[in-house]
C-alpha cells in the first residue's frame, strides 16, 4: 500500500485502525513489533512525512535496545535506508 504513492485518506484510516489492533493484541512479540514499525515507516515515507518516520525509527531503536523489538536484519536496514533517501 505505502509503496504505491498517493494513498486515499480512507485507506490511511483503515491502515491505522488495523495497526492499532496489532499494537493492542500482538505488540508483545518483538518480531511483530519490528514489522509494525517498518510498516509505519513505509506509510509515513509514502505520505512524505519524514519527521514522523524518523520519530518512529527512534522509538524502534529504543525498543531494540531494551529488548522489546527484534534487531533489524540487513534487508530491513537497506529498506530503512531507501525510505530515508
């Protein structure tokens, strides 16, 4: 969804609602937490909101340091670099 460019507001709302449910029900899993952060970063990158994207990355890094999120793989790190470019 986020990789396709313009995103209708209804789809953004649906994505955020679904993501909220993921946070509520599955965020205790470090793997799910990391995947959710990457999806959020992709969404905000597609929306051109680099500030929010960077804030999500900061929280993600904090969660990695505290053991609450899975460390990023080389593939994920490359994707983050692409998003920030």
